[in-house]
């Protein structure tokens, strides 16, 4: 196979050539250097080509975090396939719905979930592990023939609506990871502690770490104790988490600190409440840098240098990106005014798979509208306020569910919360909250949580009704599911 200059597969070959003995992955099995990782990928690539996988065909990679996921995804990419990472906890009905919209030829699975119906074959890896290959379609049709450079397909998490199949090209993927590293400034000396699902963050982070020759330390779970242990044992230098992990680390009861090797922490995926960031800093003396990531664009916004002074902000656009806050007529809004967050720049998505739509068709006046509401503060920093589709109107007052949930999640009894709306005869809408507790004990806690909110929120933002629920479902990317 002859690879092009802007081929994601070629970047890993170059990393293996440049840093052959450097650790690439440390997971539950052990440490794997770049030379061994590349050998595993090349061997699996040959098996996939022998099975008939060729350029443009869609191949899913379903699995847990670890070496098998990286090997499978990169081997399929090297065979010329368009790769769709799939979370291993996806329900059969969810996967079936995805496959009706994305007609893949095959799925690779690490055994963490039952394979879908189809002809299966076990593919052995050099190190002794194996992947299950399931053929779904025999026709060698390309997944998205109108995108000749297609590399990846990923469905959005769909927390507030139908998930979209986002198409990325080789060139666009490399542009976005290189743009992200202009802000992160990671090198092959970095040791990244990884706790998020690889299936949702492969394109902007895992590939970035592999291209620069860094070491990825894979956690088996996202518990605070595991994060502290791995950070200490492997002298991690960078931690990439969500607000949930920040809250868990802050509430961890042992009093342990993170090692001095850890220089930076970035929170992504959803809005980080500034008080939670301040509480984390008070314990660990490390500021939390917010980053704004979205599959259609990448990781275009970061708050690196001003994280301690302005923890509420996601920062400013990285070089090569532009951002704007627009009104309903797509006109720029004044500072401090909330409007739609719009982005443009390099490394953007190529289009949507089904229903088919090109990037140009999805853009508005040259901007990609993210669906998030935000404002510029007095210093020109971007602050996320909420989602356009979830804003609650209480008698003319706009309430952002994310703000209310951020306060609820600060209560020591609350593990996670979901804020929605209920109809009201006088006010039109009022705020409703579902709360999952840390220990499940509900006696007297409902009123205590509401009193906690009344001290911290305007009256129209305080939940009018609050239910204690046994569990709140999460999307694969770790967000509370609203549907």
C-alpha cells in the first residue's frame, strides 16, 4: 500500500522509526514500545487485507481502552478502510441503529461485547491477544465515495437529539491534532494519563499522542484512587479528564496529592463550574485548564495561561481557528451578551454521512454553529453558558441547565444530576432536577439540596421539583443523557 504524505497511518510509521524503544502504551497487560506497536499493527493490517478489506470500506473498531483498540483501529486504517470507533458499552439496539445509518463491511471487537450477527473469524495478535472479525456485508462498496480521502466516521453522542455521522479525512485529522498541540505543547517526553473512552476521543488526542511519540498510560477505570495511583506510579505529566473526574478527585477522602511530575490538567466534554475548579486548586495546587472540543471541529479553544485566574472560561481560539458569538441573524454580538458559538478553521469535518450533507451545506455564512451558547467576557475570553436546545424559559428569565447542574453537583451528597424543564400554568416552564446520590441514602437530603441551591442561585433558577433517582444514564463520552 502506498501512503500519501497526509496519511494518518504514515505518521505512526514515522513515530515508530523515530522512537522505536520508547514506551507507546502502558495498560493492564504491561508496557509496549513503538517498535512493537507498529509490528502488531502491520501484522493485523496484512490479515485484514487478506480478508478483503480495501480502500474506502467501513470498518468498526469496538473495544475497551487499551492496546487492542489502538492496534485494531490503526490496522484497519492502514488497510485503507474508513474506521468507525465504537464504544464497548453500546447497547445492541443502539449499535443496530448505527449500522442502519452507516453500512459497515466489518467490525473488529476485543471481546468486551458480543459481536453483531455475521460471519466471524478470530484474528491473533503477535502478543497473544486476539480480535474478533465480523463480516457484515460482502459487497466491497466504499462507505462514503464522495469523500476520497475519508479516514474516520464517528457518531455524535446525541444527548439532545439524533446523533449525526461525522466524516473526517486524513488531511483534516492531521490538521486538527497538530493545531491542538500548538496549545498543549506536548512532546515525546510527556506521559499522558488516559481515563476517557478512546472510542470518543481517538481523533483529537490519542492520535496526537502517538504522532509525537508520547507515552499513553491507560487507566482501567475512572475512579479517583486509580488516577492517583497511576499518576504516582508512572510519574504522569498530563491528565485529560471531564468535570466528573475533577469532582471525584476533589472529593477523594485520603488527602493524597498528585505527583509533582503532573504539570497540566485539561477538562473537556462539558462545562466546568468555576467553584469546582477552585476547590480542586485549593486541594492540589494545580489549575484546571478548560478545553472546548467538538467532533466537527476538533479542539479549537483552550484556556491554558489564564486557567487559575479565569477557571470559568474555555479560553481563546488556537492559531488557525476563529470563533464568534452570533445572534439569530448570524451577526456578532457585543461582549457579555449570550449568543451562538460559531467556529471555523483548519481540520474541520468533511460532512455528515446519513443524511448525506457536505461541510459547506452544514455551514452558515462560513461558520459552523456548534449548538452551544456562550459569551465573551471583558477580556475577550469565551465562556460557555449552555446548549441552545436546552435553555429553560421561566417567566421570561433564561435558565441554563448546565449552570444549575453545576451547583447541584457541588453538594457533597450528589454524584451527578440532570436538569430539565416541567410545564407550569403561570410561568410557562420551571426547573426540574433528577439527582443521583453518592451513597443512595435519601432521608432528608432533598430539602438539604434545595436549600443548598437557594443560597447559590437566583430564585427562578432553583429547581421547583427534584427527584432522587437510582441512576442517571451516561453517553459513551461521559455526559449525562437527557433523552
